[in-house]
């Protein structure tokens, strides 16, 4: 058996190998070498194996062996210098947090969109996880209502404030949509013009009409442009979420407003009415509205005519009835002006004297 003689140089080299000066706060490289009840064991080149406590290795409820593998290399932060047994305590989470924070700073500077996972819905907003960093979305910065946000769902976000000293990480889900809408709005206004037929989605309904999303821009569909027939309220024919075709009837480029029409996509009933009815005709119509000055009666599909108040009173006296919306009554066409879309009615047949008045 040959024994190699250890020289003084060899001995010094051996000492240098184990001459380390690791301190708390140092970032060190190491290799995962095992697992025990305390956590993850790491070889960082010290006299003894360093340990990452489970709480510094993984999130609560996670198993370190699912995240790390033996032989895996990584960077770790020393959070406690060697104890009596010569062991160092390390953290992997703090290193990941530091790197994630740097990436978030870059994302904020570039105004990039990032993805976050909803952790919890709390009073005043939503808690999210972004690359291991916990952030907060105030209710005012959510595009949808808090009650519609589900834990575990993914949200597109933009960073509003990021302060590592204050551990302040505020995000917005609404700003992503607003920025996207603003870009889409510019694109739409560069292409849209009166007379175009476009597709849209009903996103909001009011007493005076409906707002239609044209792909980033909301156009107004007024109540008067919903149908040739009388409509009491937009909900009579529309509901939120409906996909419809509409015609652009006006564009205000300065105020960035678009007015729309649904009835323009239907045949004009007054054109057909002009072919089918004339002054002096007796017609049966349906009462659609009652006003203090008379009753509106649909005398042709989509065409309303006015029966003046005094005529309505005469009709009720003669028939001993009270006219209601939906009632059918017989009337005579007194005046028909298709250009102005106006028809005047009477319950009395027009006499020849009325038709041809004297010059006097």
C-alpha cells in the first residue's frame, strides 16, 4: 500500500477549501442534497450542511420535495449565521421575492400588462399573487364587481404603485381595459363613418336608449332609432349581451361619439303605407299610445297616425266606451303626408264639402 505524503502546501490548500466567511445577508450558491423534518438541506461549501426551513422554502401547505430535487442548484440568502452545530439557516423565498420585485419594477417602468392569481376577496378589493409577490387591487380598480371575482382566477393587471420599503404593491385590472379601449377607440375612429353597418354588443340599457360596444367604443342607440314601431322602453326588444347589427348614422370626431340606428336596417314602412292607403280610406287600427292631445293609432304595420282629442272624445261618447292601449278602432284617413311621416285621423267620414271647399 502506497501512502501519499501530505506536504505543507497540500495542507494549506485543504484549509483554504474550508476557509469560508459567510455572513447573514449574503447571497450564496448551493446544491440541494436532501430533506429532513426541518426542511431542505443545502451544500453551500461550508463545514456543515445548511438548512432552508420549510417556511422559507415553500408556501404554507406545500411540500418541499414537490418543489426541489436533489442535485438542483440555486441561489439562497443566509438569514442566520452558523449556530452551535455550525449550521446556517437559508431562505429561498426571499431570493425569489427579490428577483420577482426587480421584474415587477421593470414591468411598471415599461407599463406592461402582467398576470395575477386571485388569492382572496376582501373588504375594499382583491388580494392577488404576482410571481410570488402579494398585491392588492382596490375595488375602484376592478373592471367587474368584487362578487364576480373568483378565487384562483387569473386577471390581467397593470401596476399602479410599487414601493419595496413600504411593501406597497397596488394594481389595477381596470387600467388594462381602459388602455386597450383607448387604443381600440383610436382605431375605430380612423375607420368609422356614417352609413356603415357594424356589429356590436348591448352593454348598457337606459330609459333613453342602449349603449352598444363596437369593439372598444360605446355608441348610443337612441330609443327613437330602435324600431319603426312605438317602443316604450329599450328592454321591450333588447337585453344586455345581445349581439346586433346597427347602422352608423352620425359620428362626432371631436367628442368621439357615435350615434346608431337599428330601425334603418328594416324597410321603411311609410313607403309601403303610401302604396296601400290614401286620404279618405277607412282603416282599422290599434291604439298604441294615449296622450292629452289625442291617441296614436297604428294604421299600417310600423306606421302611427294621430286621432285628435276631440275625435277621441266623440268616439268614446258614441260607443260608450273608454279607449285603452291595445284597442282596435275604425277611423278615416283625413290627411296623409308620407314625406313628413304624418297622418291625421277622424272617426267621421270626410264629406264632399270638406274634400272640395268653396273659394269663399
